[in-house]
């Protein structure tokens, strides 16, 4: 089973019915699989904070949401994460491509990588970092945890996890 297939299967098995995505080259394969999955309602977003608002609406409407995004937008999501998802105890799995590490071909991506983990730690958001394909085997437990404790969770996936840029 491919990493993309495993991610989608774990989302379905954990009853995630709504996923919003923001485009990223690394995430393209999993986004295509989510779009094709009949048990998941997929709405692409223009911006990550907009996507979190969509996830909040889905959650308040009785659906389990998730967002798939890039780490370079963590900065624009801070207010939404604190005043919406955390304040209302909304579980929100965030599958995040962790751009800006070794081998990154786009220089402007590097600066946010320096701050991503510190910002998530400051917000008290549990963070997991997937480096190798086999790390995807942790996703099921991470999803169960976030829905049990009603907290957002960040799953950072770097280029080595996706087999390069």
C-alpha cells in the first residue's frame, strides 16, 4: 500500500468525513487520492486559515474534519488555531508538508521551517514528524488520539517522507 493510500485509509477508518486541502507539490498525490475517495467530502481551500474555518463548520455540523497544508502558512493560522480550534476544543488533524529542510529547492521556504516547530510548541499543539515512509504507520494512533482528546494535532511530513521534492 502506498503512503498516499495508507493516509486515506486511516482517515476513512477514523471516520474523517471532511478534508480541506491547500495545494503543495509534495502533497499532490495524497490530495488526488482524497479527492477520489467517496467517503470523504473534499473542498480545496485558497488559504490555510480559510480551510480551518471550513473544518470548524464541518465539526460543528457533526463531521470529523482534517486539513492538509504546507508549513509555510503556519504563521497565518495562529489566530485561527488559538481562538477557534483550541478555544472550542476542536479536534483537527493537520497533515503538513514540512518544507524548508535539507534539499529544499525554494529559498523562501527555509525561513518558516526554522520557526514551524517552535510555533506549534508555543501553541501547545502535539506535533509528530514523519521522516520515513514507515512513519505513516503511526497515523492511525495519532488520529485516534486527536479525536479522543479534542485537540488539534500537527503531523509534519518532510521531503524524505514523500521521497524528495
